[in-house]
């Protein structure tokens, strides 16, 4: 009896776009690009991310989605080489949220904050006419750039920081409401208004 299971090579899964690129990971740790019918490296996958290509990494045998683990591997390599983005203290704080009741809220907060930062970066690129796009923008260059900028760009940075503070405030309010509903009548918690 023929299998009804769809494979990435034969046809797209429901709800998928035709642009989805499927990479297979084999037990020997090699990555195979089904679109180009060739083996690729982690560096090639990083380039796909930088080009905002839509792709998915699947275990060649089980079909399990391995995209997150491959992306984490790229981050680990980037953090190990050159100038890391995350401090040891920040990584420790992130680890402490795993398994904590706040894990979901923290993930959502970080994602929204990063989206705000990407939007601010896009606006900055538009304001500067792409002058710094694709160039190494060191912390020193950033400081020099910001000190010589007009109030429009400084207001943009200020707007991003205000948005970040607002997100944190909303997260705190949501936590307070959840605490009030879980522990009505306990000292320190105001019962929910009904």
C-alpha cells in the first residue's frame, strides 16, 4: 500500500510557500540542500539567513525539524569567534529563565524588543541613505556617528528605548494581573476587580 506521507522533495506541505528551501541533515553531520542537490556548509546556511531566505532543516532519517538547533549552532560559532554579542552575565540570566514561570513572557519580550530594534535599524538605514549598510559598524563608529547626528536620529533611538520601556511595563502589568488571579486575598496582592 503506497504511503500518503508527503516529502519535501516531491511536493510542498499544506500551508507552505513554494519558496521554502529544505535542507537535510545526515548522521555524519553533513547538510544537503535539496534545491541545489548539493552538500552545503554551516557557513552557507548562515548566508541564507543573512539573505533572509526561507528554509527548513530536517533530519534526513526521521524528518524531525532541526532548524532551531542549526541556528543555535551558527550563533554559538559567531559567539566563539571575534566579538561576542552576549555577555556571560546576559547568557546566565537567559538560562535562569528556562523552566521558570516567566519563560514564555521573557521570550515574547525579547522577540518584540528585537523586532523594535530591527525597525529602528531599518529607519536609521533610510535616514542615512544606506551609508553604513553592510559595513563594519564598530561600537566606536556608532558612538562617533550618534554624537554627530541631528535630533531626528537621536529621537529615533529615544523612541526605541521608550518602546522597550513600554514593553517591559506591559510585561510587568501582565505578571501582576496573573499573580492577582492566582493568589487572590494574599498579602501583597490586590484581588482582581470583578
